[in-house]
């Protein structure tokens, strides 16, 4: 069975509270999503990363659509 999907998506503001390993953010339609987790220590770090500041910026402003 063939299925053709036409869609228009308008996002005025997208807020993501946290992103962690194996997180998936999907906007729109996907035929299938296969999980894939890869963990690399390319910087040779030996200690945990420092904690975030009290007021981190947690939103991404999007431009107005034309």
C-alpha cells in the first residue's frame, strides 16, 4: 500500500525542557524511527560536567514565517 502525506507545520514557539541520551523530538510524520544510542568520550574527560547555572536559557526563539 502506498501512502502519500502532504502537511504544513507552523511552529510559533518550541520549548524543550530537557534533552538526554536516547531522546527523540519529532515534528511531523515519519515512516519509522529506529532507536540509536551512542556514547563517546572524545574529550578524554574523567569527571562529571559542572552543574548548569540557576537561569539557563531553555527556549529557542523561532523566526516569523514569511
